[in-house]
C-alpha cells in the first residue's frame, strides 16, 4: 500500500464548479486547490465576465465557492486589480469575511495581482495595503509581493500534468 494522495489544482472561473461537480470532487476525496480570478466587486466583475445570456457571473461564482467550501478544497481568490477597480475589492473581501467557520476561512487566500497592462499609482498601492489589512483583520490570508513574480506556476512542478480547456495535455 503506497497511500498516494492525488492533488489537483484548478485555475478556473468557477462557473462550472457547480454543487454537482463539487459533490463529485468531494466524493473522490481529492486534495483540490482552486485559483479563481475576480475583476473587482460585482459591478466591475460583471462588466467583463458574464454568461452567454449577458448576466454577470459574480453571483454564480461566489455561490459556487461558498458551496465548495462546505465540502472540499482550498481557494486562492485572485484579485486582478488596476487603479480603477482596486477599491472595489473591499466588497469581495467582505463577502468572505462573513464566513463564520474558522476551518473554512483557513482554506481561503487572497492574491492581489496587478493587471499587467497598467501602472500602479501611489494611491493604488496605499489602497492595496489597506485591503491587505482588512483581509488580515477578517482572518483571511493574503499575499502580494515582488517575490510572486519569480515563483513558478504549479504546473511546472515535477510529476505535474496540465490538462488545457480544450483537452490538450502537457507534462
């Protein structure tokens, strides 16, 4: 008996992380990590990420994450920020601060990532510091550092396989 445990990491918008899909993953007892990007609060996010019918995905994603936290997995909430949307992430942090169970909060981490096409203003950096403090006060982990730029993608790890959205496999 080798007792090998499978770890699975997903970078996903979480729209298809439905309760049914979550239940399947939970039943397999997989060690799951989900990285889910947000483009700001509901208003900012829904302007750029929406269903085919035009309805925004913010609420769907949030509900899917909250359901999954009851069953399985850890989450990196990737906050893609710019000078325009940085302040709006307080609302997103508040959504997760409202989770009362400490064991669920321990499985959530915020990762603030500057949208690469933009330059940060001094005010944006100050706001980012405030947001990190708000997250920490709510017992939510967060990170933002230059060191992140030099870390490899989890897909670069030994014994890792990447399955692309279209079924292509990379190892």
